[in-house]
């Protein structure tokens, strides 16, 4: 994952949007990639403060490797009331790490920490992983699902070019009570399936892209209780800032786009998103 992450560090930051009328949370961010700095750095604090200034007062910092998941847990401990953590091996990491058993042991240890509230991002990614490594990826996904159930924490799923297999594995193993599809990328039919099964769909800046009409149709269908918003920063900056450095402060742009597509009052949507985030991940206090 390192090469994909590091190439995004030097992008220009998008300007701050107008604040939201009611504060919401960014349900999925990678602040360490935004800042390339330690959890206690001034750069990290500025990312958090910029987000708060536009009405994004809580952030779920999400893991993708053993080492970076430790960073996530440390950040959550430093910022009670503002940050919670998720920990996992990303599906692209699991087949290529030097010692999978050792890395999973780190994730399991972190999973029991009180400010770690989710297991993720795990799942399947057939875009970067060749067929001969997908079996390892699938076993890692199943291991993370069982960890989420064992610790009674939310599961955060990365799903790229693997919709059918992700849904099949969840049925085979049994999905946790709180199962989140991070950066939902499916079509309307997949959204209907997820809604029927009680999964939670989290939408990112991709829903604002011109080439994503299916996402805009899907977001209209999701009940409040199954809806989250995220940046996946520093990736996927929303239109009109596509290609720039994304941060949690871009959430207002995404929420306004969601409200427009759903023909919904902005304040009511913010209130629902805020409450749903805490229902899924628990109190940030």
C-alpha cells in the first residue's frame, strides 16, 4: 500500500467549504497519509481543527496495516471526543506481508482497546490482487469478520471489483451486527441487497463524480439508519476539487451533494448522519 499512499502526500489542499448547520462525523479517513507525521504533531492537529471549523467534529481514523493501525489507535487515545479508530489489514496487504500471522496478532491486540471501535478496512480487492493471491485475501477477510463478531465491534469493508464475492463471504461466515460498506461502489441492485440485509452504506466524494450516476441513484434509496458519509481522505476529493488533497474538512461538500440527490433538508440529513455514526461506532467521548 505504501506506494499508493505516498504519491498523494504533496497534492494541493482543497479550500475549506462553508460550515454545515449541524456537526457530523467523517466515518473513514487516513489522516497519517494527509500529514505524513506523528499522531501528536501540529500537522495532525491542524487537519482536525480545519475539519471542526466547518462542522466535522468527529473522525473515524481507519487502519490498513499492522503498523498504521497502531498509529490509528494512538491518535484515538490522544483525541478523546474527536477521534475513534478502526484497525485491520487491508485486503491488498494480507497476501503480501512478510509475516501474516504476526500482523494479525497485532490487529487482534489492538482490537480490544477501548477507543478502537471497528475492524477495518478489510474485505476484497480484485483490482490490484491477482487471482492466485485472492484465496489468502478471502481468508484474511473471514478472519477479520470473526474478530469483529468476537469483539462486538463494527466491520468496515473495502470492496473493489469484488461485489459478488464480498456478499457471498458475508453470507457464508455471517455478517456482524454492524457491517459498513466503506466508500460504497455498487449499483442500485447491490444497494438494495445491502439495505435488505441490514448493512450500512457509507458514501464518499465518488458520488459527486460525473462518471458515477449509479452512486447518485443508490444514495437516494438508503434509509437514514443505514447511511454514513466519509472522505477516505486523502483520496477521492469531491467535485469541484477532484484531484486535490482530500481531508475530513471536505465532508460538507459531500453531505450537500447527498442532500441534493435525496431532495432532503440539509440540517435533517446532518442530524441523521451524526446520530447514525454514534450508533455504529459508539460515543466519541
